[in-house]
C-alpha cells in the first residue's frame, strides 16, 4: 500500500521505526494543516510561522515514542501548533500590545474547519492522479486555467471541464465514505506537552 | 459517519482552498529532521569520545610527572616572578 493511503496510526508506527519515507509522508500530510493554523488562524508573520512550523515537526519527531495514541497524531499536532502560536503571540504582545486579544473559541471553530478540509484533501488521494492534481492546483494553489493548462500541456477549456468532472468525483467519494477523522476538539488532547 | 451527508461543490471548493501548500523549503527542512538529529547524535558521541580521550591523556601525563623544558620558566612568568628584559631582579 502506498504510504499516502496509510492510516495515521500506521504511518506514526513506521516513523517510530525510523522509516524516512514514512516521515516524509507524515510531514507532507500535515504540513498544510500546520501552515494554515500558523498563518491563517493565528496570522503569524512569515518568520514566526516558519519557526513554529519547524518546532512542531521537531517536537513531533522527538516525541514519537511518547505518543499514547498513534491515531490521535492529528489532534496532537493541532494542539501543539496552537500552543506554540499562542506562546509566540503572547511573547510578541509583551513587546507590543496586540490589536485584538486571542479568541480561543474562534480558533476552535477554525481548526474544526481545517480538520474537515484535511479530510477532504485526503480524499484527493483516492481519485485518479490527474484529478487530484488539477483540483489541488485550482482550489488550493489558486492557479488559473491558463497556468494549469500550460503546466499540464492541455487547453484551458479541457482544464475547466476536468475540474468540473473531478469535483463531481470527489463529491461522490466524500459522501460515500466512512469517517476517518474526528474534529480535534473531540479528541483527548491532554497528552501534548 | 461522514462529516456531512451532503457536500455541495462550493463547500468542497472552499475546504480545498483552506489548505494551501506550505512553502516547499519549510517542508524539505522538516523532512530532513531525522538526518539532522542523527548528525547531532554523531557529533555528541564524537565529542564524548574526545573528552574521554583527553581525560585519559591528562591522567597519563599526571602519572608520568613530566617536567618539560621551559615549564619552570612558564610557571615563574605566570606568578609574575620573572625578570623583565633589562630590569633587575
């Protein structure tokens, strides 16, 4: 089975055994999630966001052996990222007061939405490769029909119809599948240190 | 259970757009962490071995009680007990 299709718990177990490919996949799987929390939810500047991003994965790597529930890696990462973002913001606020205080309820809602987004994004992996790529380029990377067409050597009109067709496939796939994710707030997050 | 029984295409589009890719350099750096940790472990091991080796040498020298030429002169200099050029003692 491709590493991309492995369940989170199995991927964590492979990482713990020292499998570099599994670690690469783990970073790939959660990099957008961590990036979105730092940059979109907590709106850290580029420099702070990068520091937090690296710190999250460094701590994840260091603590693989201490995880009590391998399946809970995503909420574990979410909690760790939030904590590091809040630390950054508080530290910055000591030097320059923040315009708006941190709204933890708002952050909860936003992370819940990212949980769902991650589940949808994972769904791309089950589609034919050309579908995943075209949907990711158009919606997540915000590329135009023209840019995608040039990259894939296809006319812009073909890109438009492919997006429509692939979106329909993804919709059917999402509506028919069983759950793999639960919102981070529903999971036990007490183990994050 | 799925998150939703029905996903509109607009909702899917919004969710896909919520996760833009992280800068590739950040991802690469995070993927290189295992190698970085291995390198650090290697350096720590070498530093530990070097310290042990240094301690062994110091212990050996202490056993030999070697007095090298110039050692007494250096000792006097460090105590300030030495004649300055052209001066008197």
